[in-house]
C-alpha cells in the first residue's frame, strides 16, 4: 500500500497524476506496494489549525480508513509541508520499531523550513499559488510559522526524530529518501525564487542528514567556547538533488518531472530494500555530485552550494537571548588582506539572515560554502566567529559578557575545520550558551 500526502495550500487532487504514474509503474518493478494508493487530504489554510491538530486528525483518519498499522506495512510519498506532518505524526504516535512506514519518499520537503513562509500572505499566495481558491484572507498562520526558517517547531522536531535517543531511520526501520530540485520557478512565479532553492524550499533545508553543534561560552570567561558535536544517524537516510526540477515538477505537477533521471530516482526510492540501502545512498551521493558539477558549469543562479545554518542562543538559565549579533572575520581583521576577506565574507558568504518572527533567539544564516572555501586559500587563515548580546553587563546591572578582547573568546577555525563545519546541501543546528551575570548591587546584604 502507498500513501501520498500533499503540502501547504495544496490538496489531494493535484497528486492524482503522480498516483496514476506510480500505479502504471507497478508492473515494472514497484509491485504490490502501489496496488492500493491513498491520497491524504488535510486543511492547511485555516489560521486556527496547528501541527498538533493535523497529526491527531491524521491518526484518527488513518484508523477510520483502517489503513495498515503493522510495522513497515505502508510506503509513503510526501511533498513539501507533508514532510513535517508525517515526521510529527511518527514521533508522536509510534516508536521506531512500531512505525507503520517502510519506505518514505520525501519530495522537496520543508524539513528545516522555507524562505517564503514568512511572506505567505503575499509572495506565495499571489506569485506561486495564484489565489485560485477563495481563502484570500487566511493562509494557515500556525502552519506557516512552523514552516518559517529557523522555527522552534522544526528544531524541536529534529530533536525528536534526528538527534534524540530514538532512531527512526535505518535498516529494519524506516528507509527514507529525500529528493529536491535545484531550479526555481519559470514565468511570473519566478518572483519567488531565492538562491539555493527550488523556488520554495532550500536544497540544504530539505536534507535530513543534518548535524548539531553546541558552543558553550558560559563556563570559562576569556576563553574559547567548549564545543561538542552530534551527527544524525544517516544509515536510513538518502539524499539527492534532482537537476532542473522545481518545487512542483519534482512531484509530477506542471508536466513534471522534467528529466527521466528524476523519475528513476522516485521509482528507486519506492523499491529499495534494507540490504540495498547502502548502495542506494552511494548512488544518490554520486548523482548529486554530478548534478552539482553540471550546475557549476552552467554558472546560473543555483550554481553555488549552500548550508542552512540555524542558530539558537540561550543563557545558562535556559532563557532565549533575542538581541544578539554574530560576527564572522578572518584572522585578526587588522591587515588589508584580512579586512578584504572579512568584507567578502559579509557580502558574499553570508547570503541571508532570517530571525524567526515569533522568537528571534532562533536565526537562520544561509552560508555560501563554495565562496567560503575558496576565500580561505592559505592554511594559516583562521575564520573567527564571535557574538555580542544585549543587555551588555558593562553598561547595566545585569547582562552578558560578550566578545571584546577582555571578555569571552571567539570560536577560531582552521580551513580544515571550516570545511568540516560548513558543508553544502545540509542544515547545521548551532546552539550557543552565554552566562548571564549580575552586578554586586543587584542584591547585597548589609549589617544591621
């Protein structure tokens, strides 16, 4: 059995062409898993609907329709926001060993957000969707906030299924393949295009093979932060870039897919088995490398490779810090060369910074990895990252000691470390912790 789940502002009807093509492909190798296809349909444009409403309603609809609930009994295809919905549903109602999903194919999923989500009322609504419906004044505000770049929702979801103790993806569990395009929309809808996207979702924010980095500045003043790493268990995660596909064509809409190779990847994702998955991952890695090389030769808007870098800043009490500035500079930023490189990093490497509309402690930085790696050409070069936060202890009764020569140190990275930390086509979650200080006069005891 196969289940297909659509994305934001869409409906089940637009996935009938994909369902028909998959059904026709069954005799060619997909077999029994597409003998019965169910198209999920949910409300995404109601401003009152939240993700927890969607996943609870999905669980009820699943049982009402008597869909299989045995472990690994169903394959699923999800598009865009559908990726968040199914991940939320899986982690709320199932354990890795009880999940009913066997193969999970994500087409252009917004796993770590979309750069258009916070412009949903105008940009997506008019340019991309065309307002073909009647819901002009409702766009699903709660859903779009979860879709926004650097959303607390996507961070917390990643903690549940990617960085937690439960491993949902792997042989014997869910075999997940993510496919995303690298080409923006054509025609009037091109107004929505952004660097490194398929028109709606970033290549880097679609990929589930992510990493997490903790920088703790709160322990030792005047010293570099303590650094810890955690990588996702990628044994059940495969990722590929589908060349010349946009957010719609990759899902067999708008006469897509444009390339036969994309359809081959779709069929492969829905037929791969446990024993074949390591080779499948390697095949997709090679495919993406070839696509990236081809895109570089074209030197178009999408020829660069980006990392979606999501930063969350908190203090040692766990409270979010919403007013801060991250600074990137080369070496000591004192020589003419260092200043020139630092300027190029600000102008060409940090392509976009977005603070989440509800919680500005969360920010997304789109990093041009191609440009960054080419700038640090000498092994002696160091990329330094510092933070300044408000309130500043030096100017008030309470606050943070942030970067100066006398306060906390910066994170200093060699070119090799830069290549390890800033990798294209993925998301890196960085949590920074600062110590909050109080001046002596905030509380004191006096003799009677």
